C-alpha cells in the first residue's frame, strides 16, 4: 500500500508540471504548420471585411485545366487560397504577374482585376476560402 502523502505529492508535482507548460498557440495544443499570417493581400492592399450583412464563409476547391485561363475578375471580399496541386500564374495587369506553386498560401488581391492562367501540363487545384457577408458577391466578373 502506498502512503497517502506520496500520492498527494505526486498529484501536486503533476499539476505543477502541467501549469508550467506554456500554451501560447495552436502548435502547443496539437501539431500544426502555419500557412500564412498577414494583414494585407498579395498586392499589399489592407484586408477589409464586408459589412453588408452577417458573415458568410464559403470554401471551395477550384480546378483549372492545362491551357485554360479564368475570366477577368476581382474579389470584393477577402479570399485565402492554398495551392493543392500544379502551378498557377496570375496576371494583375499593371501590377504585374505572379506564379503560385503547390504548397503556397496567399491572400488574393481585392481591388485589382486579375485572371488566373494554367500554363502547365497538369491541372491546377486550389482550396479557396472567401470571408464574405450576405449581400456581397465573392467574385465580380469584369468585361
């Protein structure tokens, strides 16, 4: 039989150890890999959230086949993207072109009209998360 004072001291030691471990972020609570932390878009625009109504988050997987380009568009809401596969070229007009590769994360431009192009030989696949609101479109097509 174990004396009661040993059990109590073991419990106290365990409690001390647990409270001494700093939990400062998700990586302490469970394994994680931070993909992106930013307050601006890829073109250094300050991220602003729509105020047209209650928050509305939409997550989608977009695919762009080889040789295909998207229509000219812009995003009036913040849009996070993570390239799942392939390589995507985005033409921002006067603001230049950028290439995003598998495993890269970004906050897409909100103010600048742009188009995505797949110049590669494999399908581009990306996870996008729109941080919108009721009453605001996630994408506006331009002519």
